C-alpha cells in the first residue's frame, strides 16, 4: 500500500493536476491519507459513503466534493457501478498565490478556498450543472484547462446548497503534526493484524502514554476506537465488492471473531453487516433498473 501522505506532483509548466479513475484504471490509494493540495472530486454516478473525521455522509447518483489541504480521508472511487468514473483536480498554494491572488476580481474565490478546509459536499443540482466541465476538461489544452478550473471555482462559489462536514481547524491540526503521516501509514499497512498502542508508539518513536495523549488530542478519539472505525470502513468496502462471508470479512479487517465485528459494525453504521450488504445491493439493483428503463437495450 502506498504511503499515507500523498504529495501531488505538478509539472514545471503547471500548478494543477487532473486525474481520471474508472473501472479500467481505478484509484489505488483508497486507504486513509491526505494531500498537500486542494482537491476537487467529481464522482459521476452510483451510491457511496463519505467517512471524514468520524462523520458519515451518504450520497446517491454520484457526488461533488471540494476539500482543502491536509484533511485525512479515504478514497471516493466506487467501481461497482457501470460507466462510473471519478475526476480529481488538485492544485496547491502556488496556484492560489500566483494566480487567484494576483487578480482582485478573484477575491471572492478566496472565501470558497477558506471554506473548503471544512470539507464541502455540493448538492445534486450544482453537480449536474458543472458535470460538462468535468466531462470535457481532460480533452482541453493546459491553458483552457486553467480557464475551466477558474470557471468551475466560480460556479462552486455561487452554490448556496453546499454542506460543510467538519469543524474549522482540522486541516491545520494535521498539517502541524509531523508524525501523523507515520501513524496513517502504520494503520493502512497493519489494520488486518492484531496491533496495539504500544506497537504504534514504538513505530513513531514515542512512549505509549505520550502517543495516546497526542493521538486523542489530534483525533478526539482513543486509538483503539479510531482503529476499529477504520476497520469497519474497510469492512463496508468488502461487503459491497465481494461475496465473502461475514466471518471472512471480520478476519480480513483484523477482528478475531465475527460477533465482535458485527457489534462494532452496528455501533459505527447503525446496521448489521448482513443488512448493510442487503440494502446496498438492493440500491444497486434499483439504480440499474432505473438506468435500463431510461436507456433500453436495442
């Protein structure tokens, strides 16, 4: 698995990066991670769940997200839906300092960028309005891509139906802690094993007591609770994407028995693993039938 901190590389000529992920080329970095950049994510269709800072947000028919730097998150790709794709636009502070701040006319966009540090999810109307921009942006020259990003930010700033998911200061909290990368990397690599606070403390070079205090200050949760929620998130993906039994999934996620897994799963999601899988697959069937009715086979 790739490191938890994922620096975004920019070419010499550009301060932004655009990527597309789909079933053929999925996003492989779906563990807990954060970037040193602003990130706009467009998921075309399908249902899914956003898990951010312990807050869960369900979406249907795709989603549109804008987040600031250093916000820990999981990947957003869902490959269970036909013809789905995800387009991600990254840009860094150079983009802001050397482009937006140069023009007084763009001052209003800086308010949107500040608000993005609280993780923004936009409504379906806004997503559908800007969808053509995402669909066309990869085929443009770099200059026109830059203009398209300006236009996209303008449309997002006009939206009055955006949901703020996290409190102010979260991104600053993680950005200022130099050990957070090692912690996320350790969790991503070892969540399926029997790990303890002592193991993580040793990995990052701290005493167990110091690590426990620091981690709770950073995440507002004890390490074991945070680890179990991470494991449950992994469990939801396996329930969605595989036919593995509950016992097999529990083991793959680091739980010693399926009863404790089911208990924790219900605590975090409000559903049993069996009901979660059943409801998820029923939702896929409904979306599939809606689509085939709109586009009948010839």
